[in-house]
C-alpha cells in the first residue's frame, strides 16, 4: 500500500480526441500491486520503491485506489462512483502526482492573440493537467496575473501549445482561459509533476465514509493497458 503525497489527484478521461481529463478526487493510497517492498514513500518520487510500483503497474493487473472526493455530498459521491463504473467502467485514467516542480519545459512563445503558450519541445500534457510557472525574470503579463507557486491547469491545443486555466473544470470546458497580454522577460518555464496514465476496468467501488470535508471511496481496478509514466 502506498501513501501518496498531499495533492496527488485522480482524473478520468472522456475518450475524445484529444482526450479531456476531469479531476475527480485526491488519492490517499495505492495498493494491490505485488512488491518486495510494499511500503512506498510517495513524498520522495525518486525513491526506488516508486520505480518498483511503476514497473508492476506497467505489467497490468489489479490495483486499488483509496480516494477522497472533496466537498461532495454522499449522494453526489455515490452518483459519481456509479458513473465511473457505468458501462463496465472501462476508461482511461491518470494519477497526477503532487511534485509539480519536478520537471521543467521552457516557454518559447506567448501568443497574445490566441492566449496560448508555446513550449520549446513537445510538452506531453493532457487537458486538465496541473502545472506551475517559474522565472528568473518576469512572467508573462496576464489577466488574472499568473504567479510563481500557484497551480494552474493546461488546456491541450497541440503537441507544443496550451491554454492556461484557473481550474480543472475550466480547462476541460475550454472556458475562461487566462488572457496573455505581454511576453514577460528572461527565462520563463512551465513546471509539471509525474503522471501515471492507464486504461482500466473498474471492478468495484465502495464508499467508505467521510474525512473532514472529503468523502472517501475505494475503487478496485483491473488495468487493461500498459501504464504510461511521464515526468
């Protein structure tokens, strides 16, 4: 069983092209994978145990996720779980780890006409993926103003272009993109965390009570396609 770092998120895809991933819950634990060392320090994403679980996930098989659905009523949570398992529960999923400063891609162009950012290389991000910004000068001018240390969400345009949104819901809807008005100065970068992506069949979903403002559930998956691991 792996305890994930605070802020690790679970998202489900809509099977569109490009696929949009809606944020559903925080991930508390990952289990069900046979490991020689079953305890994983998920706050240290270079830990050897994380590499072991990554390799095992790529072999496919059963995985259990303990999830916290933030600020949802019990009825909303039950409906959401029902939606996940409807039609056999076969979907594409991603787990976005909270190490959002682990990887860096430089911004090459700030498109102030279309309010898009171009990266120097193919970014590999999906719509709804959390991102942050760093700079050694001045970040691009925008409304609202983007700042270092705040989490935003990418909207996929193409392999090296994105829009930027304040919420996952806005990114998925293609709404309320941040308005860029000037390019900024010096070296500006987008940072992002580790992402596990996989196709899976949800075999069961069991609500397990509440914890503070979050309601909890355990989802048992049978991974049906090889996990992709980026970052």
